[in-house]
C-alpha cells in the first residue's frame, strides 16, 4: 500500500546550514542527477568558492550570490519507500512572511541550529511561529558539530537551553540530533566522531516518522472554496479540514444554519466516491437547492462549531506600519474573509523572548505578538485553535499582502 507523504518545514536562523543540509540529504539518498553536481561545481568555481551543497536548493541567482535562501523551495525525497517533501524556508528576519508560508504547508518541522553560534533570536521566533501555525512536533538538528570538535558538553548545554524554551511553547522535540552536514556526519549513518550520541542518524529518524492522522478523528469540517456548474450539475468544491464526510450523510451548512444531505462526492477522474477524509480536496453535490458561497462551512451536526462576531487571539504582526486599535483590517480564516477591528491589545509580547513589553497597548509593532480582542463585521465560523487548527488560526491582510497571522484562544 502506498504510504502517505510527510511534509517537513526546514526552519532556523540564517546561515545555520538548512540549504547545505538539504543538499547533503539529496546526495546521500541518490536523489540528485550527476549533471546537477557538475553544475554546482561549475557555479562554485565561478564564485570562487568550494563546492557549495546549498546551491542545490538556492536556485535563484540572487540567493547564490548573497548566500541566503529568499524563497521557499520544495524538495522531494524517497527514503526506503517513505515519501517526504522538504520545504526549505528562509532564515532572515526580513523574510519571516516567506518562512510562514512554507511552515503552514508542513506536518512537522526540522529546526537547524548552528552548534557554534547557538540559539539565536530568530531561532526562537521561528519556534513561536511554528506553535502559532499548529506545528508542535519538531526534529532539532545541532549542525556544524565539526566546528566544536564534536564535543558532547557543548551539545548537552545547548540542548538543555533549548528544552527550557520549548516547555513554554508546548512544542515536543521528536529527536535532537548532532550532525555536520558539510562533513556528512550522522546524516545517513552513525559516525565514530560522536560515539557518545546514542540516538538515530537523521535519515534513520526520518524512517521513524509517522504521518499525522489526528485531524481525521476530529469532527467533520468542510470549507467551501468555489462553486462550479458541470453538465448542469452544481458542484461545491472545497477542502476537508477535519473528519470524514460520507455519501447520504446529513450535515449542518453554516452560516445558514440549515441541515443538508450529501448527494454525491466527486474527485477529478473519480466519481461516486463513498467517503472523503481530512486533507482531501473534493467536490460535493447536495440533495437540497440552497444558496452556497465561498467561505461557507459544512459541519457535523453533533459538536458543531460556533458562529461568532468577537473572539480573543494571539496576533504576530508582520508589517512595518503598526497595528492600531479600532482600525479596520481584513481577516481570513480558512476560506472565510471578513473585515474586522482590534478592540483591545491586552498585552504586547516580544516574539523572540516571550517577555511582556506592555499591557493595554494602543498598537502592535513589527514582529511583536499581541494578545488581542477582535470584532468582525459579520459572523464567522471559528473554533478554539487547540480543537481544530484550521478554523482556529487566521491571517490578516491588506491589498493582497500578508500583514499578520494569529490563533484563536
């Protein structure tokens, strides 16, 4: 039986070796054509450098010259019949929006930390973002162990500091692994240089990962994305956010708050499906003739979600222009979109230290987190983030630009 693909977001401070690590993984898993290796050597020579593994991932010319990842890149790996997608995200503080874009697509994160430099401000900020987008399982890689002579003491000291910070974020480190990506130590197999380390190599750790099935076990939530008419038949296209949807099932249509019956489930090329599960993009038709629009939610009648115009949430602000109270902003939660205002900013928080900067603030500044009370112009379907993440997190936009992300508490 074909195994599910596990998506891993590669995160961490700039220059801590994410792209080099991915390059090493591609080589060690024979995922790289010989002509690509030749191209890397040629480009490195032109720039007067040794063969750079990071060039495998950093495809843009500007990235190669500046030696940093700007865009997000997806890399496909197959390791012992397991399928993985590595989402390489930028580490620079000015590119936090790009990092968020990559992280929201992942099931798990791989955090890369330079063992020599240690835990940086951006390392902590990335961990906070992971927590906000619902990724609570992280593989931690302490990279560049060769720079500290593979010392156990340095590894243990940083590990202790990191665990202390993670306790405050409810993030579970699945594995904490010492490696040297450049020297190919503890990537595909163990090495005598770190004989004191008793855990798995990185590729062995990948083999122990399991796909996330918890959202299938939750209550049904289906977000309507668009409406199509195919052969005079109205098809409601959308995404299964959680749970299972079956043919002939009675469900609640929100915000109309009426009961409807599923007539058919359709996937491109596969008609008359019997059921659909969390994560699937499907088309459905109903027995009833009712107005349905983008942003509507289908839900299980038992344990149905709330319709609300006010809630409290944590917002990470991503715009140079501060967030002001009582100023209209555009909020998007799943496929729902509505104007809203922030009525109160109860706390301003430093996203890299988690320290409270100010209480009862009037504005929120770039890269700060605010505990805020929000009010929407019309009712929307929301959930507590801890219950169903997809309806418990939101984005704030302006003119199609992402200016903030948040979670409903």
